[in-house]
């Protein structure tokens, strides 16, 4: 029941859960839960380890390189393309050692992935989107109480520009459609606005995504979304609270969809039965 929200701003209409609430909720966790609660369970509750996906591995290494670039811009360090490429190479190897193994097909796949990373980073540094001025902040971790949420909201912003615009970087295999991209990342973007407003009292002029696209000729594409109005904020708080409620009440079940094509838990998923069925079978 999330339709009657006029009375109290950000009230979701969902009841507050006082039993096994998570410590906090992040937009990433909420999106993961809402996309498939059972996949969320396997990944984050049961903590079943699988090989790291190639896309996630590449995204993390690219992220480390961009972070180094933005920190160098912020603090006046070495922001040359060679220095940033070196950070990528080190991160690519370190992540594989520390968080791997990575699900590469073979050595050629690994080499291609590494080169793709270097190419998209070089394209970003060469693009007008590369941060020219001093950012306001880099890698901002925020944790704030948000009205309507039973637990604190947390979020890590890649970059905050001088005018308080939060920017999140995405590695992508194909060129994003701006409308779909903004819609797809609505929970994350609006969460950043909520966190920014709670922490600083400032409303960002825009909520931005920058895509590093590893097409044949790598591209850097910025997708801008206007700041959320009261309705968008209430809707996102309701989505976050829906995830909190589901996690707190142990509601985990298969949600077949497009996400199954990259899910690594198909065997575990096929073994799933609701508790009631399991009890009946055991009786
Ligand atoms: S296979 Fe599909 S339904 Fe099953 S856990 Fe994975 S994403 Fe969910």
C-alpha cells in the first residue's frame, strides 16, 4: 500500500519492522533485492562465493583508476594518463588476486578485458567529461536517517562536482539510451540526492551518470537527470523501505526475468522450495 502518501512527506505506508532490521540500506542492496530477492539471498545473506563476473571485475578496476584521477585532481597529484593507466593495471591484478577468481573464458579473454579497460579510461581522460576543475569531493560515503525509512540510508558517491552534482561512473558494453539509463538507475540517483540534502542541505542541480562504453571506438557519455521532486523522492523511499521490509521478514523467493541470464545461482534456484512445502514434504 504505497498510494496514499500525501499526509506525511516520505511516509511509505509500509509498517516499520522492529525485529530483524538490517543495519542500513544502500541503493545497490535495495535494487539487488527488488530485482530478485532470492539472488540477493544467495549473494548477501548465504554469501555463496562464485567466480567474479568479468563485467564486475572490469568495472571495479576502471573505478579504481577513475578514483585515482579524481583524487589527483582534488589534491594536486599525478593525473597523467600513464599514472592512471598504471593504477588500472595494478588494480586489475590485485582484485584478481584478492577477490578472484574471475570468470574469464581463457587468457585471451583476460587480455582483451584488460585492454578494453585501458581503452575506455584513455577515452574518458581525453573526453570533455574528464574532470577539469577541482571536485568538491571524491568517493563520498554517507549514512543518513531519512524520514520514511526504518533504517539509515547509506551511499558512496564516486564524485561530487563543485555545484553539488553527484556523478556515478558506469562501465558499459553498449551505448546507453538516456531515458532508460536514468530510469534504470533512479533508486541510486535519487538516493544520492536524499543523502546530499540530509548531509548538506543542498539540492544538487542535476543527478549524473557517466558511461564509459567499450565499443570498438570507446565512448564517454553523460546522462543527466533533473533533481527529484517530492513524488520521485517518496517513490524511491517506498522502494527502499519495501526492500528493508522484505529483508527484515526473510522474504526471499525466485523472481524469474532478464536477470536470470547472468545469474550464477541457477542450480541453487532450481533447488528452492518455500518453507511450507518443505515442511509438508518432511512430514
Ligand atoms: S535464476 Fe533468476 S529467479 Fe533464480 S535466483 Fe537467479 S535471478 Fe533469481
